[in-house]
């Protein structure tokens, strides 16, 4: 690529050139020596390079110039042109077999460029240097950034990629000296605190000088990124702090470059005059030397036709591409290496802090270095200047739990209000992260903010528009009309819709609900009739001559039922059950009474069942309000949102839409210009648009405050339409209300700031960080799930799904009561017939120490009348033997043994009672209950149930002795009772005296 010179030093240009270089004129303007760097070799020889200057409006002229050079012969096209020129040139080079090397940003390339096998992309050094801007923004968490640039960094072509992926409120503005004053004023109004100047040193000097006076009190952090080694600030009269990021290279390589420029190009050149692009061109051409051969030039015959490309040309092009696969050149500002089919310089930059005062540098210090691989490596904790803590005025929407609570506080006798809640905790985290103070106050009307008919706003939105407040916090819904006048941060709460809050329906849960079917007087009549028929059954059976009781032998049926009063009660009770009453009375009169009771019971059960079913059905058929449609179809319950809320705005807008649709439809229907056929087609529609929201707004009641709305809800006279979050909180803390229906018109909650304020980006960044760190989630759980006012409300059964256990629990309670009574009866029976007799036997054994004397003491046989009939012992007949005088009688007691009956039925096996009349007092206290003897002044009686029971009671008597003196029916009983008596006549001798 090196051109030879003659003896006089003149450059000898051959007809053809190896490389055609197209350079954008803006790049040449900032780098006056760029062309010399491209064509001059370190030895002073001229390279086979043709440099063509272009601009964005000369695409065709540039193409023709390039085509002419290729006609003469060329191998490589080096493209450093503008985006409007480069695609045409690269397409032409590919079509004719040239190697295409680009020196432009990767974002400006097309897919067809990178797909070409004979393509090499070289990243400009300015692109690598711009990456330091994003690293500084991340390092100091800068959220409000302005970037002022000129065309030295090509940012006019790709301005948006600079800090992409970094959450910040950033402003891009090209440096134009005619509009710079306005731009600086905007920076001040928007309270932007961090300004990056990405420009040539001359423009940096001008911007700093112009901003020195108007932004002196704004505490701006100035950052400068420039390709020039020399920078000044002649207009910096006031003290100005600037953080400068500049390319830094090897001192040895820099010195070699300076010597080259001084010898071959400009003898007055010095180190401060270094420019990154010129230095990079110097390094790049050294890489090209030796890698691009001067042979097999591509020559064409036509710029627009098909040209034949020789195989030798293609082989040469492939060789060039192969030669660039392993580049590793140590450049002045860092090594240039091969990366993914291209070349990239690993730029190293110094970061310095420079203080200007009265146009000169008053202080300078090194802060650190930056490389693309390692990032920032600085010795300070922040690249920004220390500043005083700012203070903001914040407007709140009070009494919107759990987002904001309003509490009264007395401080030294002075009443003031304090605020707490989810929004307050979240905003405290934001203030701590951004290091600012704030003052809370309420909006005058307490509203969120709604657009009035005259175009004005109220509530917190009005405070922001009029700049009385810097920030508005609370559950502000993000709405399109609000976004036109204020800026919203990123949402801190998931989208929330509107729901309906109503008083919870009360269901009467009583265990004896099955008794409530009939009134009390009806139940009393039923109970009275029950006992009346029980008595009638008893009386008719007792006095009727045809009943089983009075005529037992007249029937041979399997069951002979005697109806006592107890049996009458049992019969009437069981007749009302599926079990039935059992055997009916025998007498016709009793059967008529039973039939009457059966018919009465049948009708009674039918009436009860019908009333119970009707009561339960009516309860289940009651349809509650469940949606907006239900609200619009009824008139008993008032409904509506609070004035000034997003809910009211929603209904107002929907009503307006319905009215607009109606007007459009009416205009179409009444349009005289329509043909009869078109009008006939429209006539099939009565009115195609629903008037739901128009009807709702017509009957809507709008309370002024949420407290008024909640009071009306608890009174049961109002359905409150509001944000689902507020309604859900009421359900969370009050068991008397419930949310009905589905959510509609869902919108997220966010904080609002004045339009264009940098606080939007700052606050949004902190909210996202809190969300990623799950701190926002913890705050939400604190004020929702773990709220101290949270109540565990009892579950309400849905009566429409069926009968709940609470309403029929009395039936199961009835079972429990019946089972309990049966257990009590069983215990009493067991005690009376099993446990009690055993206790009496033990007592008897303790008192019975003698055999016969005990009988003499307990039994004084004054007069015994016994009628012994072995074959017939029917009670009620006269005793055969007359009473006999007891020789032991001492004028005290007269005894008689008489039959004992059990109710109306006489025991067939004989049960006798000895009656006695006390005629004197006795000191003996022998006592025997339930068929025992009592000696004393009181009457006593013996009841002998059966012979077997007699033997069990008097176990100490001899069976043979008893059998000789007592009737046959008592032999077994006496012998079992007195088994210790002998059988040799002792009993006979003893009883002979008594008898």
C-alpha cells in the first residue's frame, strides 16, 4: 500500500489504488489531519489510498466518485461515511467483489452487511468511550440526566443507545449555539442535576461558559467526555467543578506518535493537540500495511451493469479477510484486537476532577480509571459533588386506609395530625434512598383530582398543576386524562378495579328453627290435644266393657294391650312416626278415638311439612344484588362513588360515551341525505347502544366523603362503589360488610409528580429496587395480612346452596336429648333392680346374727290367713284358713297376710303383704325395706314376690323346717333364705310354740 517518491521527493501516484476510503465531512471537520494519517506512512511514503469526502446529501456524487476509482482498480472499500451514503457504497462494493471495511457504529449496519463473507467491521473509538456514561450513571444511581452532544461522537445518528438499560429520566439535546440558552433554562426548570457534555473541547468550553452564570446556583454535576486531550473553560468565571473522562494511552506510544506527526505532517504539533480519531487512524493504517497486498486489482467497466469478477480478485479478497483474523496491535490509546470478525480498540480512560475559577484551572485531581472490561475503578465513593439535603412539599389524600391513616397528635397542648400507612412507609424508604426531606399536607378539598366541566382540576392533581406541591402520594389511579397534566411513577400496587361494598346479609341461625315453622299458640294446642287424646285412650279402655282390660278372655289375639295413661301417651306419640302406634284398642269406642288421632296427626304432619318447605324455599329464593346490572334494576338501595374519585370519573365518562353514541346513531337515522334503502336498513334497529350507565348516573347518590359513604353502608341503605382495595380493607376490618360483584375498570396505583420533574425517574428507580429486594412486598403484607385491625369474621353460609347445619342443628340436638334421657332411665333401672337389692342384702347380713330369734323378733305371726291353692292362685279370692291368735302377742301388733297388686294387674305367682298395726312402742330397730319388717311404732309389711326371692332374702333358714310350717308356695323361698337351719326338727319345735 506504500507509494514511492522520486528523487525530488514528489509522490508518484499510479493509475490504480489499493484502498478507497470514504470519510464523512463532519469527521474531517473535527479531525483536520485525518486524511494525512490515512495516506502517510511512518517512513513518509504515500499509501495507495484514495480519500473521498462525503456528506449526507451527496450519496449519488459519492457513489460516482467511488465507482470511478474502482474502474481504475481497487481491492478494499473503507467506509466511514454517514448512514445515508454508506448502504449504497457497501452494496456496490459487495457486487463487485471488493472487501468492505466499515468504521461506523454497529447500530447503523444492515443485516445484509454482516452476512457478507468479505466484510470487516471496525468499532470507532468514540463508541467505546461512550460506554463510560452508562457506567457513571449506574455507579452514582443518577436518575435525572441531560446529555448535550455534538457531531464529533456521531450521537446525532444513534442517540438513544447511550444509556439504554439504565432507568433514568434523561434528556438528549444537540448543542446548537442559537438555542443553548433555552436548553439551559429547561435544565434548570426540570431540576436536572447531572449534565453530560459529549462533544469536542471547543463546544465543551462554550457550554460551560454559557451555563456558568444561569446555572451557578443550581448545583449541577458536570461530566465531560471528549476525544480531545486539551480542554479549557475560559467562560467559567464562577467556581465550576467538572469530572472529565478522557482517553489515556501509553506514554511511549504517545511520544512515538507525536514525533511522527511533527516529522511528517505538522512540525508544530504538541501532545495537548492529540485527537482520538486521528490517533486511531494512525494505528489502523499500520494494521493495514502488510495485510492488504497490491495485486489483482478489481477493475470494472460499468457502475450500474454486471461486471465480471475474476477468480484472482476473489482469492485476493479472501486472503485479506484471512489476514485480519488474528490482529493484536498495541495502539496509542489501547490495544486493537480481532473480535468476532471485526476489530475493536480496548480504550483506557482517565477520570479527573477539575475545578475552574475565573477561566483557569484552580485544582485538579485524579479520581480513577475506566476500561470496558473492568468498568469504573475510582478512589471516591461518588463522582458527584456533596450537596445539601433537598426538601419537597408532598400532598396526601387522607383517610384512605390502609394506604394512609390520619391520626391526631397533641404536642405540648397543640393539636396536629400525623400520617401512617403503606404509602407513608414506602415514601419514607424513597426519601431515605434519595436523601431528601419532605413536608406533608392535605389537599384543600380532600379529593384525588378530577377534571371539571370547565377544564380545571381539583384535589391533589390541582396542587401539582399549580406547583403548590412537588409530589402527590396515595392510591392515585393512573388515568389517561391525569397523565396529560402530571407525570406518574412506576406503579407500586397491582391494578385495582372498582367493586361494590354493601352491608352483609344477616341470616337467622337458630337451633330450633324447625319449631319456628308454627307459632307458639299452635304448638300449645298440639301439645294439649296430645295429652287430651292420651287421656281419652286411657279412659275409654278402662271403662269400656269390650276392652282387653275388662274382658281379657274374650279374644285370642297375639297381643292383649291394656291402655293405661302411660300406654295412651306412648300410643299417641308413636302414631305420629313411621313406626306406628302398635296394637289398636279392642273396643270400637277406643278405635274411633285412635282413628281420629291418626287423621289429626296425618293432617298435622302435612301442614308442618308444607310450612317448613315453604320457609326454606323462600329463604333460598331471595336474590341479592350481585352486579351493576342488579343495582340499575332496583330502586330500594342507593348507590354511588365518592365525589372526586376515579370511580365517579369512570361513570361520568361512560355516560358521555353512551350519549355520543346515541347522538351519532340519531344523526344517521335522521339524515335526509340517506337513500330510502339505507334508511330502511337503519330502521331495523330500535336503539343499538345500551343506556346502562346513563340510568346508573340518573339514580346515583354521590357522597362527599368516604366516611359518609361507609356510614350509609352500615345502615343498610347504600351500595358503595369504590376502589377494590378500599372496599377490601373494609371487609378486612369490619365483619358487617361484604364486597359483591366482579372488579371492573382496573387501573394501577402510583405516585404523581409535576409534569417533567426528574423526581419521576428517581422515585421510579427506588420503587423498582424496593420491589426487587422484596421490601415493597413486606410493606404490603404488613398493612394488609398482618394489620392489627384485621378481624377473623365468621363464615356466612350461603342459604341458596342448601340448608346449613346451623339451621337444622336442633334436630341433632333432639337426638342428643332423647339419647341422654334414655341413658338416665337406664341408669335408674339398673340401680333400682340390680345395685339396690345387693346393698340391702349386705345390710341384712350385718344385722342377722341369730337365726330363729331374728325371725321371732322380725315376725310376729299374730294372725296368718293363707289360702293355698296349688293349681290356682288367682289373687282376689278369700283365704281358706281364718286368722289365728299368736301366743307371742303381747297386745302390741296384729298382722295379716294379704295379696299385693301391681297397678291394675295382679301377679299370677302370688305376692303377699303382711299388714301390721302398731299398738305400742319397741326399742328394737330392726328394719327391712322392700318386703322387710320394721319393729317400732310404724306399720310394717312383708312383700314376698316369689318363692325364689324369699329364699334369696332369708338365706339362714332351713328349707325343710320351713316346708313343714309354711305353705308349699313358700317352701323353696324360706329354705333358700335360711339355709343354716338344720333339718332335724328345730324349725318345727320353734314354730310349734308360736303357732
